[in-house]
């Protein structure tokens, strides 16, 4: 009986073990049945006052376009994560060589809720050693 309880606790504690369904980071708060994730490589990126746009070559072989709206600023980082953690102002240098030019080798997971809220971009950047 004790083994069954421990196994159940392990399944509840690690929902990312569900095959084919990644677990969103804590900052993504919509219900899983109202959530889509696009994972892949950013192939185009632009940011300007009011909007940032990214084109992604997804791991599933599709091309996805993500638009973030951020009125009166060119900084959409309130919708960013870096390796699932909150994005900080100093993290811009980890994703961009210069404003509007991404560093090579980046990957992203874009978490999009179907309720109209802004998507969250989780930048996957190799950890500094």
C-alpha cells in the first residue's frame, strides 16, 4: 500500500512526464486545455515601439509568427522568460547581439493561451559556465 501512495505522489509531483505534453513554466497561468506551445528556432526577429515580431521554424516543421503588443515602448520583455525564469534587463545581452539582432543558436518555446492574452516567449539560452 505504501508503494502505491509513493507512486501516485511521484506522478502528481512530475506532470511533465505525460508523454507529448510539456509542462508550462509557472509564469504561464492559463489552463493546459487552453494552451499551445510552439518550440523551435527563431529565424526572424524585429522589435519596435508598440510591437515585437518573431518568426519561428518550429520543431514540428511549421512556420509560426508571434506578435507581442507593447504600446509606447520597444521593450516586450515583460512577456519573456529566460530558461523558464523571469527575464531581467541584463538578459537582453544574452539574446541580442544588438537591439533587433538575435544571437545565433537560440531556441524558444512560445506559450500561447487561447483567451487573447499576450503569449510568453521562453528563450532557451545555454547557461554561462
